[in-house]
């Protein structure tokens, strides 16, 4: 055998550089389902099914093209259970002259493959992942000479470089960012009428994997009853068209809004297929831009959506690779509280958390503002160790791969990186959740109160956070207004808030 081509569960890209020069007569593809990928964090059942079923579909499609695929199923008796042992056994059996892989999406996995090849004295060719629009070299060029990194400036460069929403060298509509027109909340009666997202009900391959997961990972969190994720390139395309036709128009207006038992609202649900590499981000961006150019979606919605993919998604990946492996252990706010156990069950009387976590257990998904301003906000205000929060997000979301999950969690949401990702901690009291959702109606707590038996824990912990980190936050101009409000509290009020916050922390330990 000439080349053994290694394809991991989030590398299901038929246009990937690993296929460059592939010769069916001399080369073979290697794919392996290993248990450690589902157990190193206590992974949601739906996330396990997403990866295994999508891999099995991809392997089938390669075989249908006449490629040889050496595929190790999870249930195979000889399965060694982890990448290193599996690959080592395969190399001894197939004896290839060279290994080819695209850079994995996790720093540790990349190291493991490097070390395994080195130990066996085999050349390993690690090719660039051209799924992404920014290479590591592009980001290094961007970083050079800058004292501070901010997504907005990187995003503008990406718009120019890839000529997205640009007319004659200028941003379409004269502005780079239309956020001021976006981010509305719903009126009292709730979200406007909208079509439910297209569903992709499990086929025979997925059903087989679901049975396997129910048996093998019976005690893992999450449920599979509503599993309907697209898992092939064809279905990914259908999911994209469904979003562009039915939800893109209102995406901008309501991207930060939340509503009870409305898990999808106007979001795309595309992160899963994009992260598996079944859908090219260029195709998504082009479809959104076309919707604007043909008059079927407003500029503010289209720009807001494109910014998430061309801006945030590329930016977080760049941050991950630039700052790993040290990034994983950062804890700039010195937070050490354990993650409350209700994160794994949804059993809490805080309505917003019960909704966001309940939905996460049901689907393996919650939309951005639920992740950032409900589950993320609570653990930040409580002072949970960012590494524990990271493990929860990595375990619970069907779209979670470390390169994208870690900077979003440890950086954007927990401010554990001290400001590499975001210039200030995203903090708010329960009043923000009240403004952006209907969760507080029917909750036993009152978002306006910071002390007393019906005080909203978010509001108590918000003031407590400002007091605990006052010295540090004072130095941050963007926080000055919030910090100034603390000085308006009397010493008695401050003491009562600290005491109530301490009792919340104590009860959740
Ligand atoms: C604490 C936390 C953890 C997160 N973990 C993940 C994760 O593991 N995997 C993941 O893909 N996203 C993650 N995100 C970002 C975001 O929440 C999800 O991408 C989004 O909710 C996916 O749903 P959607 O496809 O309907 O997105 P939409 O709201 O429709 O957005 C469109 C697309 O933009 C991209 N996108 C949007 N925001 C981000 C972002 N902040 N970073 C990277 N890409 C973005 C996604 O590809 C998404 O599909 C996280 C955010 C937070 C605050
Ligand atoms: S009152 Fe507080 S805990 Fe209850 S839903 Fe509102 S923000 Fe959440």
C-alpha cells in the first residue's frame, strides 16, 4: 500500500485536500469509531449519533465511488477503543508507506497522530484544512503589529479578501456592521409565524447507530426521541435551502431573542453540518449573499448571518490554534466553583436555565444566546471553573468540536482568557433575560430583585460579580458604567448581596 488516508469524524469533506492525488489502486482510506471520543467528556447521546452516523454515511459514499475504506465500527470486537491503539494496529496490518491527514480539529488529537507516526517511523503528511477561509498564515499576518485582537477588524479583512458583500471596494450599504438594526426581542404575543425547520428523520444507518448508542452509552445524558439532524452532504444542502427560503429574512432581527419551547426560532441549525465539513462555508455565504442581491432578504439579516460564519467562526478557529495548548488551562478570573449538577439534568427552579438545559438534553442544541446569556452567564456569575464549563459544552452540543467550542466557552462566555476573545465579560442581570425572552413570566424568581427569598439568582450574582471583580473591571473602559452602578449601593445592600450570593454558591456546591 502506498498511502493510508486518515479521515476523522469531523472531516467528512469530499473536496478535502486528503483526496488530492488519491489513487484507488494503491491507496486506502482509514476511518475509526473509538469509544474514548464519546467518554473523555460525558457525551450527549445525540452528539455520539451525529458523529458515528455521519461517518458511516460518508464511508458508504466513498465506497460507492470505488474507494477502499478500512472502517472500524464501535461494536467490532477487536476495536481497541482509542485512536492511537487502533491506528497502530491498522499500520501493522496494512503497512502503508505514508500517512496523509488533514489537520485535526483538536490540538491533542493532532499531537497523538504525530507521535504515533513518529513512534512507528512512518512519514505523516499533515495537509492544510482548506474548508476554512483563513489559513494559519493569514491569521499570523493579521496579528502582526497589533496590540489587541478584535474579531471586527479580522472580519473586515475577510470581507475584502473574499469579496463578500463588497461593491467597488466598499462594504455594501456603506457599513461593515448592521447590528444596531438587529437583536430585537419579541412582542408580548411571541415570535411571528414561521415555518418549522425541515426535519431529517433517521434512516436505517442512523437507526442502527441510535440502537447501539442507547445500549452502549445508556447512562450518558440526552435523549434521541427527536433526533432529526441532516447527516449527508445532500441533506446539508436541503437544510441550507430551507433556512435561506424560510428563516434568513428574520435572522438579524431576532438572533438574540429567546422564547419558551421555541428551540430554533430563526436560526439556521447549520453548525452541525458545517462543522462535520459536509457543507462548505463558502456555499453558505454565497447563498446568503445571493438572497440579498436578488431582493429576497434584507441586508441587515444577511450581513449579520454572514458575520457569524466569515467572521466569528473563522476567528475562533484562528484563536484556538494560535493560543493552544496553553489556552485550555487559562483561568483569568480565578474561578473555582464546581459546575452545578443541574447542568446535567435541567432540574432547577430557575425557569430560563430549565428551558435552555431541557432543550439541550432533548436536542443536543441550544441557540447562541441561550448558550452565552443563560447557561454561560450563570456559570460565569457563579464563578465556575472555566475548564468544567468547557467540558460540559463539549459534551452536550451536537456541533461541538474543540477548536470552535473552547474559545467560545472559555473565552467569549467565561472570560477565562482575560480578554483575548472578547474585550469585556458578557455579564448581565436577570433583567436582560426578562427583556429578551418570556422565561421570567412564570418563574418563581423576580429579575428586578437582588436580595430576599424571591430574588433572581442571576441578579444577585450579577451584583456580586461586579463587587468581587471591581478592581479588575474598573480598568476596563467598556465596563465603567456597570462598575459605577456598584458605587450607588449602600454598604448594607452590598453585604446583603454578598451574603445571598454566598448562600447560592454554597447550596449549589
Ligand atoms: C458557550 C458557547 C459555546 C459554543 N459552542 C459551539 C460549538 O461547540 N460549536 C459551534 O459550532 N458553535 C458553538 N457556539 C457558537 C454558536 O452558539 C453556535 O454556532 C450556534 O448556536 C449554532 O446554531 P445555528 O447553526 O443555528 O447557528 P446560527 O445562529 O444560525 O448561526 C449561523 C452559523 O454561524 C456560525 N456561528 C455563529 N456564532 C458562532 C460563534 N460564536 N463561533 C463560531 N461559529 C459561529 C455557526 O457555524 C452557525 O451555524 C458556542 C457559543 C457559545 C456562547
Ligand atoms: S427570574 Fe431569573 S431565574 Fe427566573 S427566568 Fe428570569 S432570569 Fe431566569
